[in-house]
């Protein structure tokens, strides 16, 4: 009998539901929230209210596209955390209620684990290309920057992580500082393609081991832009492409230096990336180039699986289900990784 998993993702500002059958994707529906653009970042209260409005129609649409009735579901996987507490509460509460109504188990999923396993979602119209265990995953998003050794779908070891800000935050704050809009990553990536990445230099952190730091480079950019605007008020408008290209290159250099070090220390040549920043074209090109130069096998997620989506939650939940794991109805969402 087939295992049909409904996945629910509501950790930030995207409401998503997906259906998989024995690991094969049947549907993946995402409702984004444009209301946050006016504020230059996600407003938690607005996000949770939008999730309340979106979750029923999104789940209904996911089931319809999959051609699956709710009564045919085997289990419901949901994001427990980390993320925005109010947003997570909507998804968690819905999963509990639906699981109780259908008398099927619910399965909590770590949002970061979902990003790591996004590449394991199988699609009928695509060849199955997945890394072999163990592999290294560079997990980069708005809230997290980590190098993870993945020993199995359910066994992970964090080798290095940010000690302050994440790389996604650096992109967003750079964009906000320059008045380019939100979210900052796609805007900077687009402008960087038009600029000279060697024109400006930004201070890079010296952090021991495999940990990251991005607060210093943000401060470096702030002082640089401030000083240049004092000389020429139109400095940003005249040079935004070169600033974006140089800043993006500096961030990618920081990420890649530690990833290369981790691959050398572990001897692992299977390398994957995941998370929202894995959609960055400069990072994707650099990963592929380093892979060719160093003999790595590299795995890049499809763009639709880089941002927050329920397909990755469903596949992670599927592996937990196969392992016999179930979640009790008294579970509560958590906002921080440390509380998971």
C-alpha cells in the first residue's frame, strides 16, 4: 500500500502544502505574501494572519492537483520550527486538527532538515539524481548559514555555522541600506550580473574552524557606503551594479573558503547546497566551478525547491514516517533551533 504524505510549511511568510506518494511529488502549492515588501522585511503579525487566510485553500489546492482525497492520506508532516512562532502555530494547529479528524498520525519536521533533503524529492518527469551518503550540505538562507555533514536522511552533524548573522540577512540588509527593496537576495543577484566584482573590496572575517560570521562585512559595507555618499550623494545610483557584484563576491568567498576546508578535512567529495540563498546564481556557478576543479560531485536544488516549500517538509516527514516516528498532539512549535 502506498504511503501518501501531506506536507505543510508555514515557518515564515510562505504558506505551502505538498503531497508525495512513496517519495514521488504529486503537487506543491505555495502562496506568497507581498504585503511585507512595503516594510522592508517580514512583519510577524501580518505573516501569521495571512497564513490563517491561506492554509485551507492551499491545502485544498494541493490535494486537488495531486488527485488525492483527504481520506487517502497516510500521515501529515508539518514544520515545527525554527521560524516565526505565530506562523508556525498556524501550520502546527492545522496539522493537528486535520490529523485528528482523519485519525492519521502527524509528524513534526525540522525546517532546516527539509532544506537539506529538498534534493531527495522525486519527480516523474525528471531523472533521479541524489547525493550519496555521507555528503556535505552548505545550508544558506535568511536565518541560517551552516555546513552540515549528512550521514543519512535522519542523521546530521553540524560542522560549522554562523556565530552571528546569516548570509541571507547580509543580502537583505545590503539591499535595504542601498534602497533596493526586499527581499534583497534576488535584487543584488540581478544587479551583480551587470557589475565588476573586483572593483570594491570589503573586509572579511577571520573566524577559526568552520564557523561563519557576516556581521563584520555588513558593517564594512555600511561605513563604505556612508563615507562615499558624503563625497557624492549619487554614489549608490552611479555604482550600484559594482557594489552589488563586489559585495556578493565577498559573501560567496566567505562561504566557499569554509566549504573547501570542510571537504578537505572530511575527505568528502559529494557536495550539495540548500536554502533560499542556494538560488543565487553567483553561488551556484561558484559551486559548480569548484566542483570541477576539486573533483567534487555537486548537487544543486531546482529553483522551486530553494525557497520555503512543503515538498521538502513532506519528503523529510516521509523518512521520519518510514523510521516509525510519530508526533503527539501536545507538541508545540518552537522558534529557535536550540529549542527543537
